[in-house]
């Protein structure tokens, strides 16, 4: 088995469970499940899933996302709303601030660069 090829398979790792800090939650009870498949040299990649709710977000890192299932609305600090669903891909750059609202449990693939 090659150590230089990694299949994106959430069954290959133990999931982590978390939630946004209580002071950032706006509505609902959002809960995260994260399958970190790669963590090295400031790079993180894997799958993230969240239950419905809304919370304030603030990015210091660069993140590429592709939505696998569910629907969310990401609202930028200037009020611009971005509805995302299965098949949508986007990048959140350092300095992005706003609100992530999960309408239907949302699962995404991600790559984060610190």
C-alpha cells in the first residue's frame, strides 16, 4: 500500500465531535463531526459535517470546501448571502467574517492551509 496516496474515506479515521463556542452561537444547537484525514505542515484535509444551527465565523486560515450534502447559507460581514448545496465549491480566505447557517445537516470536503 502506498503511503503517498490517500483515499478520502471517513471510515479510515476516528471522527472528532465538537461545537462552536457558545458565545458564537446565534441559533439552534449546531454540532460538528470532523474526519481529519491529513494533518501535516499546516495543511488539513478531510470531511466535516454539521447539524442545523447558526454561528459567527472568523477565518484566519485559507479553506477550500466542496459541499457533499445538505444546505447552508454563509453570510459575509457585508451582508452578502451565499447559499450552498451539493456540488458547490468555494474558498474562504483569511479575514473572512460572517455567519454560517446550516439549514439541513451539511457535509463538506475541505482543505485548510494555515
